[in-house]
């Protein structure tokens, strides 16, 4: 029975990947910062350590045939640029080094659709081989660091050491215990989103993204990128659908396209207010992301991997229900 090295196994996507791998009858070795009871219940063998230091990574890779690299940090803060670069670029290099040294034959790197699927054009729908919009990525340290990590990873692809990139869009669905992806849904349910940004997003169920990653491990072409997304939708329509599911009123105030200089000033104001212990009413990073469309075409994954996402409304319902069931949403007065 093959062993799969898994990084990021305690994250939103990583937990679903671990469950999917176990369902396929594979053994999983996971690098974790601390022992996780949910992974233990699945039968995952855990190695406590850090991607950037120590010997745990090399130990976990021993005997592995495959690897899935999901570890990283989701942040919209520009002040996290240095940490994101270190975790994503340096961390990915260390994972690939350990895999090559251990004789792993295939690695799937979980990247993000945002390395290619972002545009100022409301009609743009990206595919895998489109040019990277570097001018936009330069504004967002998270996406910039993921792009450089992916580029270096795919550059390591060769005969005998296959590297594949899987690029899911915004992850929704149940199980986001850290709130890394479903925070905007929580804020909407707590009536804390007063307006709909100009742009649009794409989303996918984390369970389907995990299935896509495992399919890429089984069938993906070395050196290829696979975009995963279930639906492209404007922010206004997204909140309207959440409103219908949750009996909440969608934001009535649509925002026009805003100048980029506004976000720089908003970040300065946010830092000033933080020093006084005052919460800025709107996250500038989220607002800036909302000025673009993040649409994609997942046909390559569907055609080459046999991947198929579930109904997007099922994902939205599961996300809302999970947040309520776990007591994440602050109750109405």
C-alpha cells in the first residue's frame, strides 16, 4: 500500500485531502505543528515538526511514493509579505528537496487560481496557459508568493520526478475550523458586510478541491497546472444567494470601481486605528480584492482528470449550516 507525504494536513483543504487519500486506501504521513486528533482518528501517521527547520520532513518522507503539498498561510495583509514569501517559496523548495531525496515519484502542489485567474475585465475567464497578470499580483503578497512557489515547483518537474500544480479558487464548504476561507460568509451572516464590491469571485467546495488534488496525483500530467472552480459569480449575486439560503438581507449598496490609491490610504488609517484599539470597519485587503474578477474555466481538470464539482448551491448551504452548527456565527440579539 503506497504512502503519501502530506503537508498542511490540519488546514481546511488538507483535512479533506487526508480523508480522500485514506478513502482511496493509501497510507498518509503528515507533517504537523502539533498532534491533531482528527487526523489521528483517520489513521494518519503524524510527524511533529516545521517545514522550514528540523528533521521531521525528511523522516515523514521516508518510504513515500507520492506527496501532496498543501501547507501555507492565507493572508490578505501586505504586512505579511515576508512571512508569506518564506513559507510558500522557501517551504515549497524544502518539501521538494525532501521528496527528491526520499525517492518520491510524484508531487502535487496545491497552489491557487489567483496566480492566473484575476483581471480588471469583468468578462475575462482564465484558463491554465493564460499569461500571469503580474501587475495585479504585485499588489497582493499572498498571490505573488504562491506564483513564485508554483513556478519553482513546476521547474523541478522531470522524468522520474513528476510535479503537478492544482489551483483551486476560493474554498467553501464544511470544516473550515481556522476560518481561513469562509470568513466573508461569517461576516455576511453577522450582517457586517454593508455593500457589494464591484468585482466577482469564483468558488469551489473544499471537498471537491481535495478530490481534484487526488485525481491529479493519479492522472495529472507532470509540469501541468489544473484550475479548479465550480462557479463564477459577481459579489452582488454571491451575497444575494447567501441571503436566500440564510434569510439575511443582501447588501443593498453596490460599490463602483474604486481607485487603487484609496486602499493605500485605508491601510494607513487601519494601522492608526489599531494603535488606538479601534477596529477599522472594513478590511482594506478584502475590499481591494473585490475590485477584480477572479473567474476561471475548469475544463482541463474536467477533461483530463475526470473531475466534476457538486452543485454550487449545495456548497453554499453546507458552508452556512456548518458555521451555525459549530457556533462560529455570532447569534442575533
